[in-house]
C-alpha cells in the first residue's frame, strides 16, 4: 500500500507536515513507500527522497501539475494531472516539464499541456488526478466524448503507465456556499470514469489525495488554511493518510451497491498501486553524478598544481613544509573530484578583484586550506595559524566543501550575475524557504485562535519562547506542563497548533547568496522556477548539496566596504607582520575596540580586558569566546585564569592539544585531535561528535542518546591509551563544553586586526570611514570617541555635503559631519541640497534659499538646518560653535 496522491508543506498552505514526519508515519502504518505530488512544483522531492531513505522506505517522486490540453496563455481554466518518475530518465523529464511550465508557460500557474507530455513522457507514470482532473471535469459537465478522447490521448502518450485515480471520499461544499454542488459528484464521476477505464483497458488505482498526515492533525490543518484566508469546514476531514483497510472500506461504502464484489475490486486497485511502486526505482537521486564545469580543458589538475606553485612563490611561502602540505591537499581535492571547484572559485575571486569589488580574507573552514591561500581564494595562511586541512576536507569525507566568502554587500549581486552568466545553462540562483519562527507564527495564530488582549499575547509568546530550546520545540515534554494545558484550553489549542506549524514553510524566496553550478545541464538535477522575478532552483541549498549539486555562497558583509575604503585612503594592505605589532595588540588588550569588527560590544571589550589580550591567538580566542554559550559557562574567566597560571594546567591530559589557548578547549580542531588521539575515534565518529556539538535541528533526547554512544567509544579508546575511566570521563566532559571553528576565527580575526592597524596608524582616516558607514544610532557615540582621542569634528554645513567627509580646516585634516545626520533633515532633502551644492558653493542664506528646490526643502527642514548651524555663513560665529561642540563632545568622551 502507498498513499500515492499526497501533499505536504511544499503545497503552501494546502499541504501539511514535513517530509520526515510523514515518512515516519508511513513506516509506522506499514506503507511500503511514500509519494510526493505537490501543486505545480518539485520543491519537496529531494527532502522526501532523503526522509524516506532515512526511515528505510521507498520514495516516489512526483507532482500534481496544472494542465490544459493546449497552453494558450489566456485561459484561466486549468485542471490537475499527476506525474511520477520511474527512473532517472523520468526524473530528468519531470524536471524539464516543470521548468518549461514555470518559465515559459506560466499563466497564474505553471501550465503543462499535451505537447509537453508528448515530448517528455519517457520514464514517467501519469495518473488522472482528483475530481479536478481534465477527464473528471469533462464527465462532471456531461461531455463523455471529450472525456474519452482525453483518456485515449493520455494512454497513447503513456501506454501502460497511465492510470485512472479513484478517490473514495465524499466532496463537501465549502463553508458559505449557497448552492449544493458537491453532493454525489465524486460518486458519479467515479462510476463513469471506471466505465471508461474498463472500455479502454486502463488500470484504476485507489488514492486519497491526502493533505495532512494523521487524523489528529485535521484541526491544525484547518487553522493553517484559515491563516491563509480560507475556511475549510469539514471539506477535507478525510484527507489524512489512510491505511489500506480504511481506503478499501471507503470504496466499499461508496460503491458497494454497484458491484457484486466491491471488496475484490478495491483490492485490485490497491494492487495496482503496488505495481506503480514496483515500477519506480528506489535510488533515482543517488544516480546523479557529482560533475563540475571544466575550467581548463582536460588538464585541470595540471593547472591547479601550476597555480598553487605560482601562488606560493608570489607570497614567499615556497618552502618544503608548504609544498608538502599543498601536495597532500591537492591529492585529497583530486581524489574527491573537486579540482575544477577550486579553479571556479579562483576564477570568480580573481574577476571580482579586477572589478574593484572587495573580497574578504575568508570565513569558515576553507581558511584551513593552504591551497585556497595559494590560489588567492583566501588570505589566511593555515600554517601561520596552525589550521588543520582535515577539518575542511578528507579522503573519506564525500561532502561538497564549503567555500564561503564575504563580498561588498552593495556589489555582491555583480558576482552572482557573473557566475550565472558565465555558466549559463549549468547554473542558477537558489530558492530559499522562509520558515515560521515564534513571532511571525504566533502573530498569525493569534488571529485564528481568538487571542485579542495584549497581555494574553505577551504571556503566550513568553511561554513559547521559553520552551523553544535550540530552535526545537518538544511538544511531548511541553504538553505535560500546567501552563500548556491552560493555554490550550483557553485559546483554542494554540500551543498544539504552534507545535505543528513551528518552522513550517511560510513562503518561497530567493537565497541572497547561493548560486548552484553543475557540469551538466542543471535541469538534469533540479527543476527551475521563478520567484521574485529571478530564476531559481526548486531545491534549497541543503537539498542541492545532497544531490551533489555544487553551490557557492556569495555572502555580503558591510565591513568589506569599510576595509576597501580604508585601504584606498591609506594605500596600505594587510600584512602578517601586523599580527605581531605590539601597538595593535596593546589596543586590543585595553578593550579600545570601538569601530572594530567583532569587538564593538561591551561584552567583547570586557573579554579582551579579562584575558589581557596581547597576541594574535588571544584575538582569535576573544572572537570565539564572545558568544552566549561560552560566556554563560564562564569560559573567558577560565581562559584568563589558565593564562595567568599556566604551570597549573600544563599537567592536564589535553594540554598538548590546546597550548595555543592555555589549556582551554575552544576550537573544533582541538576536539578533533583529542578524539582521534586519545579516544581513538574513526573519522565518522569525529563527524558525529561535531554534529552533536552544533546541535542544529536535533532533539535533546536524540543528542543525549548519541552522546552516550560516543562516550562508550571514547572510553574504550582512552583505556587502550592507558587512561583510567575517571580520566576519560573528565576529558570527554570537557570536550562537550564548547566548540568553535578556528578557521573562521582566523578569517574574521584578520579583519579585526587590519581595522585596528588603521585605527592606530591612520586614526583620522579610520574614523572618517567608520563614521561614514556607521548606523545612525552609533554616529554620535563614535564622534565623541574621535574627539576624545584628539580629532576635530566640524558641525554639519550645507557647503560640506550630506555625508561625512575629510576636509581641511584651519590647515588641519578634520571630519565634517554630513547634513543627513541632522534630525528632521531626511535623505531626500539632503540629496537635493547636495545636488545643488555641486553646482557651486552656497554664498549666503539668501543664495541657499533661492537655489534649493522648495518641495524638498520646506520650513521644517530649514529650521533644523539653522538650529544645527548648517546655515551659518559667518565664519567667526561658525568657528565658535565648532569649538563649543567639540569641547562638549570631549567632556562626554572622557566621562564614558
């Protein structure tokens, strides 16, 4: 038995339940497979496939398409039709049909027609769908000739792979319907379509058109519908996933009087469902190969080796150690098939720099690769920072590596456009799924659960936020609480509904950073759709990775624009000698980090002061420790104590693996070494413990079980190395406290150090750029610091522009605050004044009033400009105001 015609959350606000939940339910019910047939989209196919794989049942990949006999781009009338992939050829054809429907035959909905079906029918099963199907609708209006003609057309295209769906449940009128149009319709259509099927020797199947999993989900399903603006009444009260006995019983109840042995007929239709399952291969998506575009012809490996050698020489790093390290890395990269991956990244990073777009030094575990450094993909020397390549890639780790890089936020779209255009036909941007979180879900639930009072809303929000642990809501545990029972009783089961909709898909969008690239036609891997005017893959980043589509993250970071301008103004670029500069380290140790990336908060400053930061390793550690987890566990205090009392911690069994952090285990790289060398873990077990430490998407109870298993393995390995059980337990418990990616700490630490260099050696330029890019609420605070440290800030003036500028005043380099900073002077007014100023300086108040456009520069704006001194044209008065303003700022800076 299989529930073939089925919708889940990917049929937005019409289907209910996540694929993994439904796969587990299907397994529990004894179904041999689980199908997907969402409306007009293949978005949920990969997720269903891997959910079924996880629980051990077969997945049937399909869609309920929108159909017209011939697409005309004008008729709103459309019908339903189900298509299912039997094999890889069928999957590719399904992708082609959906892509063309979405990109070329979109008229309110993506339309599939006979022409598309005839062209791409190979490997596909077709079923007639629900009462909304074309044949069914022709029967409903009494056009039996057209119904039979369509049936014959489907049969001619699909042969024995065309089936008629019989759905044995009653249709109901929607709430508020004036005319009873539903009574008996399904029975009448079923009877006629079964007659047509017999006459034309087409097999029938029993389907339920389920829209949610368990019967108990119905009330939450109705609430979801209501949230989308539709009332369900009892229309879909039978649209849950049925057992074989239930669906047979429904058929017998509906059509028992028409046949001598309705039970036998129903069993035969269920057997035909099993026939479909047997026709469909179980491993379709696993057959998709990892393939990338070839950047340098057939000798990509030779090109990579040559480029790495050239890069090491250019950087003055062509040493025996570096050569040996890169040889090992290239062996791994080549073995896993990612040579072209690195060349693609090198190409777009090189192009980006040529366009004058700032690229970050690197982030994440790609910083652990010396090859990436040699190729100028990153600016992180993994030997200098003692970073292990195994944390990034290994021979046994088949996962696609993540090369995440930061670009100027305002220009990263150019990089995305470059990639999509260069690999046209092989690339696309990636869909993103906007999920319900606590706030937006409750805001929608309040409307449908009758919660109106502000105090009630605040109480419910607090309760639910307190019970969402690490983005997981465990309703089994929560419903035992008295508050939960009270809230459910008082507010229409709101906590129950929340538990079923939390992290459900709310909308489709375009991922801001993701680009998918393959070495074959991208549509072989995934269908394309259009969201927000952009062509995107139907699968998100996580699912693309599972089907071996390589994705590239073009991330935006405002700090890149800040660094770029500082580099242009100073003519100086990051050097590793800056990591050893005592002046720079002294400023970090004092917590003098206003305007410094990662370290602007009071918490970050306190940590730097607490650990008495005086070297580059302290800067990296300060970044890793400035997180809620380690702060709540008082890890900065432990780090500081270990640093001051180093002799006391040298005897700890893990000290040799954590010397750089004074015996405090902070980094994932340290945990990997301890697990491998003390616990004798295999790499698979290392991956498991790192996954547990990340804790994403895993129930607390599951993690506890996994930790217990990993602990036993660790004890066994430690015992073999001569450690007692007590020692092993102590070490293992220390491992579980915290972990951070050191490569990421190095990548972002370099940014912080570079900024501090400019702050120490080019303070005017540093503060000018910092103020220019600062959020409005931070500007006044930064001004006070700048003045306290000896700078001068000119009051905003219409002749100095709308934004911060460096100008000469009385022979000195000073900062001029822009008029856009003035309260009640909006961006449009400031821009209008700036446009007129560029034509020539304003000579007087009269000149200003005569020249500026009256629409944007009204009396309110003029008053604000006058009160701030921006319209003071008498130099002596303006200078006195500047002196008073700066002395006020100076005193405020001293009193901070």
